[in-house]
């Protein structure tokens, strides 16, 4: 049974188009306007950064109430990232 799964996985990996492998960089196979930059990754408005910041802070508080410290820290780290994005856009 395990051999069947391995064969299926290897077949799938061989069928990937060139440039779609794991080692392909973020800009390989994309037009310049499609490359992921900071402004494209986080949306074009600081409102989306504010919304994401508030969402992750709320999720962190919920995780803290449940006693899930790992999830809480993860959410606070995401919130901090969006806080920095908002601060960067403000300057």
C-alpha cells in the first residue's frame, strides 16, 4: 500500500510544468507586474493592514482565554507584522 502512495506522489511531482518546482524563486515564470512585492502582498490600503492587525489581536486574545499560549504568540507575531506595515505606510 505504501508503495502505491509513493508511486502516485512521484508521478504527480514529475508532471509539474517546468519552473513550478519547489526551488523556483518568487519571480520565476511570472511577468514583472505579477511579482509579489510588499504593496501587493498586503493590499494597497492601510485599511487592510489595520483590519488584519485588529483581527490577529482579537484571535490572540481568544487563544489566551483558551490557554493556548502557542497560538496566542503566533497571532501576536502576525499582529506585530501588520502593525509594522501600518507604521511604514504612515511615514
